[in-house]
C-alpha cells in the first residue's frame, strides 16, 4: 500500500466522511475503494470499446436505392 496526502474542500471532506462512516470504513480506505472502482470501470469501458472497434463492420442486407436516385433533382421540380 502507498500512503498519499490529498486536499479536499470542506464540503467534499464532510460528504466523504459521512459515506465512509455509513460503510463502516475509514476515510482513507473509502477514498481508496472509490478510486479503485473508478479505475476498474475505466478499464472495463476501454476493453469493451476496443473489442467493439476491433470487429469487422457487418454488411447490411436489403435492396437499397442508389445514391444517384436519392439525389435526383428532377422529382423536386
């Protein structure tokens, strides 16, 4: 474990103390768990994004109009 010093404004410190007490944790352990959860969430999101982006795009099925027919101006006159 690594000890660090952090500086919080009064409102944030009070909020953190209350939430730590509700979970029967020290403030230090509570802050550590919050940061660890955030880190895990970020990693999970990054891994999921990499997995999705690594997949080949799928080809859409169906009979689609051509670009030219969609942009034909004679129908608008």
